[in-house]
């Protein structure tokens, strides 16, 4: 069942005008020479503690960071684009592959909002194939595959935000097969570190229409730094590198990410992740005992979607304890829903106590 699908050039799916675009030519990167070529000031500003100097334009696609991230995710350096969060990856994929007014993206709601927003900014259509609420928000691969006409990007979010469940690998497999030569399958693994299922990153070498999104914003604790990665076949990455703004990553962000990817920091990240997993189990076990809770959805992420009898009342009680959770009232399939991020043990206790 795993013999490779026929390998089809994913660039055939890209916008012809983007393929033909002459990219902005930024100041060449040659750290062995002193820089009189980019109209920078030659002195650092007072208080600048960065390694490279904030007076200098940063390295586009910083090689050291690309290497580290590629090693972390198990791909080659030319199969990874680093940008300002996965959000930038979503934006670049939409712009590179969807012609305004003609092409579409396919999303499986309820899911992460940026896929549709990026599509609408680009003028692309949005095809919706709902997750199957009756089957725990499972991916409906057959309905996805029946709706691929005009679609250039299929977004699969696993574990899914906001429902928390991971998608069945066999269902994802069926979508990958059906989309070959027709659309890119973009698998958003923002919460992969909290989930036991293996990453789909290994597939990009076999199926060049598979794209994986990863981020340092969640388990790695760097949401404020804005670092996300697109993993894809090298020609797709080369295309995205042509349209990403020339100095997209700020120098302090690059240095923060490099520090966070040191082996010692990665060990600490794993311990923190384990803390979150323990707290997640504790919160998920404690919530059903609350009289106001109707249902706690199974989760493989660092949040839990909870259905209440009256989500508005629960929101107010949680706010009364000084905490804010995400209001998902009106969500198809779980109408009275709140999404609660797993916090510190003390924060989780305050949240649980407020519902007693
Ligand atoms: C948080 C989140 C992201 C955004 O990540 P950034 O890297 O911070 O832009 C992407 N996808 C999903 C599903 C998310 O929940």
C-alpha cells in the first residue's frame, strides 16, 4: 500500500507568473568581507547585544538556522523554508499556487482560520469539506477527493485546531494519492510534538506534492519569535524562496531560535512537553466531573475542546478566576464549546476550581 505514487512535478501546479518572476536581488551575503554594499550604518546602536549587529541586514534564509531546523525535522536543507511562523508559509504557498479568481484551496472545518484568510487575501476560492463530527471530527477522505476540481492546496491539520484530534493516517494517505498531480497536500503539524503519530515529513522525498508545516511557536515556546518552517520538495522550496520578502527574519529572532535549538535546550523542551502531557491528562480527567461540562473531546494537542451546557456561563466563571480561554460557541458539531490551553498546574487548578 505504500508504493510511491507517480512522481509529478509539483511546479506544474504553480502560478505561471510566479514561475516567471524575476525575484528581488538582495545585497549578496559574504560574511568574509566588510559590508559597504547595503547602505547600513557601520556602528552598532547602544545596547545592541546581538551577535551579528542590528545595524546589519540579516542573512536571508540563515544557513545555520535552516540546517538546524532541517536536522530537527529530518529533511535536507533545500527542502526547508524558514519564515515568520507557519502563517507566513501558508501565505507564501497560497500566493505561489493560487491564481486570483480561478484556483481554490480546500479546508476541512472546523479548523485553523489562516488557511481561508490567506486564500481570501489572494482572491482564491475556499472549498469546505467538513470534518465528520459524528466520527470524532475524522477526515472524510472520500468527500475531499470528490471535491478536488480547481483545488491547488488541500489543508490537513493534524492534530487539528480547535478540535484536538489527530487525523487517521490511512485517510491522509488516500487524499495524498488522489491529489497527486492535481493539488499540493499541506499537512499542518503545528502540534506534532504533543502527538504520538509520526510526522509526514519523510513523505516529501517520495511524493513531491506533499508539504508539511512545522513551527517553533507551540511546544518550543517561541511564539513571540515567529519561526515556522515549510518542508517540501526542493523545487517548491526554491519557488517560495523567490517570493518571501528578502530580509523576512529579524536578527534577534534568528539568534533566539538558534539558542532554542541547542541540544540542552531541546532536552528542556521535551521535559516541558512531558509536563504539558501530564497536565493534559489530569485536566481531561477532572473536567467531566464538573456538572456544567457536557463533553471533553479527546485531544492530542496542548489544548482541549470542551462542550458545556452553557459555554457563556463557563467563560464568565473562568474569567472570574482571572483566566481567558477561547470562545468557540457556534462551532458546527460542538455548539457550546470552549478551547482551553493547558497551562501551569496552578493555572489549570484555578480553571478547574472556577467550574466547581
Ligand atoms: C498556532 C498554529 C499555527 C501558527 O503557527 P505560527 O508558526 O505561530 O504562525 C499554524 N497552524 C496551526 C494549526 C496552529 O494552531
